C-alpha cells in the first residue's frame, strides 16, 4: 500500500523507443518506483494532476460564464435559465458518473489509454462547442463530449497525489486541487475579454488550445506507482455497507445537490438584478469565487494533515452553506464580493477533500479507484439534479427572484454536513477530539 516494492527489477526499455499509439497500449507501471513523498517523480505527479484538475473541475466551475452568455442570447433557440442549466448539469453528471465507472480501469493500469482518449474528447468537444449555435448542439458538444473526456481524468487527478504521498498528502492534494480554481479565475476573464473582441467561437478555440497544451504535459508526466489490480470491481458498492463510508457518501450526495448552484447562478443574478458595476463586472464575480477557492484548496488541505480531512470538511460545508443563505438578502455588489470570497475559500475545502477522506477509509490503496468511484458517482447524480431544481425554483417562483433557489441550495448542504459529521463520529468511535 504505502511501501513500494524495491527488490524487483524493472524491465529494460530500448533507447530507441518512440512515443506512439503502440506505447499508449503498454501502460508504464514500474515495479521499482521511488517511495512515497521522496524524490522528483512524486512531485511530477503533482504537476501532471494539477493540469488534469485545471481542465476538468476548472472548466466546470467556469460554467457560470457560459450560462450567463447562453441566457443572454448566446443560444438561438433557448433562453430559459432552467433549461440551459441542463447543459452544465449534463456535463457535470457525465464527468462524475463516467469518471466513477472509470475507477476499475485506473486500478487495472489503463490510465494512459484513458488520458489519451480524454484529451481527444475534451479538445474535440471544445472545438465543436465553438461551432455550436443551437441548444442540442451545445448539449452534445459541451455537455456530452467535453464531460465525457473530462471523466477520464477524474480518478487519476484524485488518485495520484493520494497514492504517491502519505506524510505530505494534504500538501500534495492541496496543490493539485488549486488547478480547478485557478482555471476558474482565468477562464471567465479569458472568455469575457475575448468574446467581445473575437467572438464566442474564437474565444472557445483559444480555450481548446490551452487545454491541449496543458493536457499533453499531463500525458507525459504521469505514471502509476502500484502494479495493476486485475480483480478490481467497477465500483466498490460493498464499501457502502461500512457505516463510515455509507454515511460519508450520503453526506457528499446531499452537499453536491447545492454546491454547484452558487457557481452556476451568481453571475446571472448579478446581471439580472443590475448589481454588477463598472468596477466589478459580473463575469469577474466567478473569478473572485475561484480566487478564494485557490487559497481554500491549500490551507484546509495543510490543516487536514494535522487534524484529519473529515474534521476539516464537515465545518467547511457548514460555512459554505451559510454563505449561500447569507446571500439571500444581498442586493449590491460589495457584500456579494465578500460572500463570494468566503464561499470560494470553504467550497474549495469541500470539493478538494473527498479523495483524501476516501483514502483514510481505504486500507488497500489498489482498490482506491473503485472506492472513490462510489463517492464520485454520488456526486455526479447529485450534480445532475441540483442545478435544474434550482433553475426550476427560479423559473416557477419568479416573483421571489433567486430566493428559493438559494434557500434550497443552502439547506440541502447543511443536511449533507450533518451526515459527513456523523461519518466522522463513527470513524472515531464518538471521540470529539480525535483525528479523522
């Protein structure tokens, strides 16, 4: 698990080996890799995983900019916020659902094939998004194709820092997960500045070029540490029988029913209520949320090394949910900016710690992919439901504005926090001050 076999000889690799599709079929699972936390190779996994996070979760938390563009005439045949929200929800669902199912193939050592196919799908999907004009085209290109490609990065980006690090696991995970909010800062700024100048198609093509470049770096940097686990199941549903794992999965499901809604609707709210100003345009609000999340991916993960990830995640969910509820009476951009920074910080802890929490519940790390897949599956199902429910509340209760959508999001996250806390108490045998 945490010790790397050191007595086996690695296979000789001819010096004339050339990277080709043939090499992709032979995943490089070395039998004599360095131990955890030591040397250059573990930190190269951090860099490679960072770029995977940048191009998966990062694009997802940037969707609010797409949502605002689409609802303001970007899609020819659709303007309903609830209907358009299904594009983002489909993308997240495909990302998490298919990503959860990919855990078996990661455990079996096929991650390099997964990366190659994922890169092709993401870049192709973004290029097709740049050519799309109607609702169904965006659903297929951005929702299905990009979401499907990103799903092949999900387990690898979560697993690599957890299987290559033990003592510095929180630090490694924190660095990797900053890829998401960093993309969330840069992508909205990129799109909001290039769309007026170059148009939507070229803005998205520039984004596709960035994705291709950074994902190519991941492809060449990442490598497995453990030998393939040929008997890994598709998803480790048996783990749900464990009280700790079961309660934790329920808690994450409920949390993610509301977690994405702030990212998806805050920019649209600012535009519709005319709360945005010249000093702080609406597209920059998403960047503010993600800037807070950059710090929120690092500090809580550092703290998790000291007190345990579940001890950090449960209160972070509570505070993030509270910020959604505090948003309800806000009617100006100043308080919203403050709330966005705080929400970004604690939502960063919420989304970056599931993999670490699962690692603390997993004795056999060769089964990590299948076990974390169950949690990602719960997150995916919740994400498919959450934003459309919020959009439906917004559309059907228009006289109340965004109030009921925000109330739904905040309350369901609080219930999720209660289940995560319950899992933590089971794990520590109800010891309040224990590390978990």
